[in-house]
C-alpha cells in the first residue's frame, strides 16, 4: 500500500528535500505552501498523514490542526523551528500525533512518519497489544492478567493508551483524570504515574510501557524490541 503524505511547508528547498525522501520511502508526497489551501485539500483528498509546519503564510499550523480535528482523525505531525512552542502545541490539546523540531534530518522525518502510520494502522487500533479496558467496571487486563488499578489509575492508563505514542503534558494528564477540574501539583501527577508503572510491572516485570519524555510529559508505547 502506498501512503499519501501531505507536506505543508512554505520553504521550497525543505519541502523538496522531504518530498524526495518520502518518494524514496515508497510513499506518495503532495506539497502545499500556503495555510489557506490545506483544509480544503484535506477534505477533498483525504491524505494518510500530514506533515504540518507551524509557521505558514495565510493560516498558521495551530489553526489548521484545530480545523482538521473537527472532521478528521488523519495523523498529523507538527513541525516547528521554535522550541518554546512545544508546550503550547501540547497544552492546547490540538490532537497532533507527534512533533518534530527544526533543524532535523529528513531520515528522522521518515522514521517519525513510519512510526505514526504504524500506530494508526488497523492492526494497532486496539492501542496496546494485549491490553483490554472495560470502562463500565474499571477492569484492566494485560496479556490476560488483571491489573489491580484504582479508578484514577484506570482513567490515567485509558487516556494514555487511547493514543499510543502521543505525548501528554502534565496539564493534559491532570485535566484528563480529574473530572472536577481540581488543581494539583506536578509531583502528584508523577506519583500517579509511578504507582501505575508499579502495578503494570507486576504483570510485565521486564517491560516499560508508560514512558517519560523529559521536560514534556508522558506517553504510552510498547516498543518493538520489548
């Protein structure tokens, strides 16, 4: 299967370089250099993944991502040259699947693209291989073994596992597991993560599936070599 990759980038040289690597990877590239053209193109053509630059003429990447998410779950990888924007990308809960910081190597881009496509393939749609979540009874089983979770730990695991590989900031975790919108400190979230990992380790002692992303947040991912 040939994946259609939409490259939204207003720097012609960079767009051309990424296009060449996408072609070499056996995928079909499409390039757009103006933010105003992206949403109509996506609605008409339905790409398999979008590489979306943050700073664009016409309409910025944040706005485009928000508009696409109203009607589509197409995987989106945000691209930015401004490291300080990462927290904003995550904090706005835009629904992006990953982000890449400039400068980057084209090989890194292709590796990220392939990883996101794998995570969103039908075979991986169950979030985690071997993980079953019953939201009515708050029962979680992993590889056929019951995880003894509190309701809060269940909600935390469910939120992370729903989008494997996506990084959630501490603020997003807080909003996702506390329905009453209470404010808690970073250490409280870290404590919940630690307890969840401990319970998972009783079933999978040699694997870590809840990962910390230094300075950013947390993600759920079962690595291929585990």
